[in-house]
């Protein structure tokens, strides 16, 4: 009887040891990628390249009193757009076409409320602050805002609803021909998107000029 009991306990002990051995991981198994991600493949903040930029240049042929403006590509030579101004209207034309790209009409006592037709599409700039310090407009990526970034309105910035900048415009009246520049946050802004940036940016520049005239 004692022998049978001993053999039974030995058998149960062997079975328990075998189960415990089965639960131990094999030393030849490699860790799964999900458990041990490759940290060397993860970009760090210091290794991320900065966002590419593109700069367009504003040129005023004939000096500071000329009401016409040229917008040149980043090589400072290739014309992209031209702008002509009258008391009530702003006309922007692409250099590749004789048809106006956009026609802007100014309303109000100080002419600071623009109505824009971009191609055959109306484009609405909605004031979002007193004294025309910022304007909103709707695009395919949501609402964008032009706002004044300096006390005299000579530096303006275009931002998304989350505060990411799309473009910056700086105007300069102290030089004879060079009138400023447009800096784009992404060099891939082209086509209709570039046109909207240029058109609304130039309208914002003109609004700020009118604000200064009446202040």
C-alpha cells in the first residue's frame, strides 16, 4: 500500500514538473516586434528635417508711389503674378494669362471690406477682430486666418485653426523697387492653393494700407 502511494506521488510530481517546464519560454525564441519595437527606426525631434519653405518676392517697378506690383518666384526673376490697384478695386493677374485671376472690390467708409472673385468663384474674407486686424476664409483644409503680426500691419501671417502657419507676408516701403516678400511654410503649395494664398494675402496687405491711411 505504501509503495503504491509513493509511486502515485512520484508520478504526480513528475507531471507537475513537466507542466512547469512547458510554461518556461524557450531561449531560442526571438521577441516579437510588437513587444520590442525597433527604437532606432523611430525618428527623434533632432533628426526630423525642417519643413521646406519657398519665398516669393514683391517688386514695385518705378518706386514706392507706383500702384502696380509684381510677384516674382524664388529666383527673384521669374514673374508669377501682377497686381494693379485703383481707389476701389484690386486686380490680380497670373503672368501666364491676360485674364484677371481675381478682382477685388473694396466697400465701406474706409474701403476695408473686400469682395473677392477668384476666377469665377466668390471668396469671402470675414473680419474676426476690430480694426481689420484679422480675417477668416474657408478652404478645402478648413478655416484659415490672416492676422496682423506687427503693430503697423506690415507683417501678416496666415494660420490654420490649430495655429500652424501657412504663409507670412512682409511689406517694405523703404526700398525703391523691393516691396517685400511672401514666405510659404511648404514648398509644395501650388495651383489653386497658391493662388488663394497670394490673392487673400495681397488683399490683406491692401486692407492694412487703407487702415494706416485712415488712422
